[in-house]
């Protein structure tokens, strides 16, 4: 039952009543298994620490994880941004129609591009760690792919 401002009461452990963190843990663990994705890979893809993922995978015992974290993990698991939030508060993810409209396809394309850009940034960071100065020599990207070495 919510108070006069619509805020649900907190339980003794500081969690909001009606939130099902175990359902979130189950959903994350099942998806990771289906995608054959480990904690470190999910941490890298989501930008969330392994320690936070571990807590999420165990039902966030004694800790409330922020919505932004749930959104980042949802994205990394190739779910809609609010998927885990819906699982948390409803114990059931919203049913989603197949992406068959032009807007849905364009949205999927943008998501793929965003993931590819994050991968490119991480590869650039790794290259800089391996060979310092390697990224300073890069010329402005013209969108035509990598340039051959001179």
C-alpha cells in the first residue's frame, strides 16, 4: 500500500514493498545462460561492476540497485531498456510485439550501432594500453572504415 504521495513503504531491509528482486535475479541468470555470457562479459557490455552484477544475480540481498543499473543490464542483455524494471515491479516482463514496423527496425539499427560504437571505443582504449600513442596518430574518420598503414 502506497502512502499519500504514492510512494510504497519500505521493508525492514530498505527495499520497496512489492519489488521482486529474486525475479530479476532469475531473469538475468536465465538470459546470461541462454546467451552464454559470463559476469565479466556482461560487466564490460553494461558498464556495471562485476560486484553489482553478482548482487543482482543473487537477488540484491540487502541492497537496492538503481534503475539506471537495471537499464544498462537490460540493454546489454538485448532487452528493452525497462525490461528488468518491469520484472522487478510486476514479476512479469511486458509482452513485446515482433519488430516489424519501419520504426522498430530503425530502433534496432540504432541499438546495434550504439553497441558497435561502444565496442570500437573499448578496442581503441585497449590499443592505446598495448601501444601508447597508437590512437593519437589516427586521422579523422570519414566513415569508410580503417585506413591502410603508410
